[in-house]
């Protein structure tokens, strides 16, 4: 049971709750207790791809946090909320509604390397406290700008009929780690001379994982009760599709498991050491030396 369960997270469920649901499914299936963690928080409002790591795959969850992601999201124009999404209270309103032409003209401004202020209602730590706790307590929260990258940004679902003013629009964004879609929506609306908030947010890709391999909680529960939860899992190596493999001998595999440095043919960069079909360790190669970054107890 070392691998990934890719959840299609439903609306209203937090990432920590999703992890608990997977733990429960594992117990129901008879697999027993396993270490479980998620590879990137999704707001309760958001749906879509949430990689859940099981067993030794939890050692790779941090890599998922650093991966790029793709989101579909809907901006509703005319009102900004304190949370920048549908669940918050309206704090600013505007009668201005943009045209599709105006929208498409500002999207290039938000493509590439940009700076954005995260939402006050976020999990960022400020002096040891979560920003959302401070915001809920009524405190003024100053969010520092952070650098992120928007690899692409386009209209995902254009209106079927030509329209004048847009009440809302759905966009698709391919973004780097640390990007807040709610902030992106806020800033796009402001650039259009109005205000707005997110009413729909769906993650369609996280690192190498997509909706094509995702499973709903209902289907996962059904599989668990039927004893087939293993069929719902992707192997540990699925989270390392972008890492080249390095074949090692059984003796070298044992040395890596003991944390020893291998010396051999020159290599460069991150690699996955494999003893046959068994992942041994994520290693970093620099010249002839190969050092363990993350070892797997398999």
C-alpha cells in the first residue's frame, strides 16, 4: 500500500478531512493503518485533483507542494468579498461590467512572472498565527507581495452567444506553486476597473496527476467495502514521472538504503534509483558521487 490515491475532492471538504476519509477507507478495506498525507491543500470551496500519498509515498508529498498546477475558475464581477470567494461577506461593489474584448486584453498582463498579495483568508503564518485566524478575529492583516509565475491564462468557457457586458467568466490558469487563484481573480477584476470574486474553483492537474486518474470519495468507499482499494492506487513512482531512473545493483541498493554515497559513472541532477522494479531512493548526483535525498523502505 505504498503509492497514491488521486481524489476528485468534492465541494465543502477540507484537505485534512480528505486525508481522514482515505485513512478510513483503508481501514474499511482491511489494509489497516498507514501513514497518509496530501500533496497540496485545496480550499473547501475548491474541487478537483488532490493527490493523497500513502505509506512511503508520503516522503514525496513535499514535491507535490512544489509542483505546478492547472485550475479552472469562475470570476463573478460586481462584488468583492472578504474571503475573495463565494463564502465571504461582500465588502465592495461596482456597477462596471467588462466586455470580453477588455478581458482578453488584460490577461497578458497576468501571464509570466508576476507579484500578488495572498488573500487575508489564507493559511499563511504571520508572527506565528494563521492569517485566516487573524482576519476572522477582525484584525487588519497586511499580506506581503510574493513572486509567482502564471505559465498560461485563457478563457476556458467563452459564452456561446456574443455578449456585451460580462456578469461572469470562466478561465483556465496554469500556475507555479504558491499562486492564489482568488488573488488572481481579484486582480484581474481590478485591472478591468471593477471588482469580483471566485464562485467556482476546480483543480484539473497537480504535478503529474490529472482528473483522468482521480476517483470520487463515493467510488473510493465502494472500492474499500469491496476489498478492491488497491486497484484505486497509483504506484509510488507515479509521482516521479519527470525524474529519470538510475538502475542500481542489489549491492548498491543496499548501500543507498544504509545512507552511503555511491561513486561511479558521472551523473547530474535528481534521479530515482531502481533495483529492478523496486524504487530504492530519490538521489542527487553530482559528478561521480550519488547521494540519497529520500530513501524508501520497500
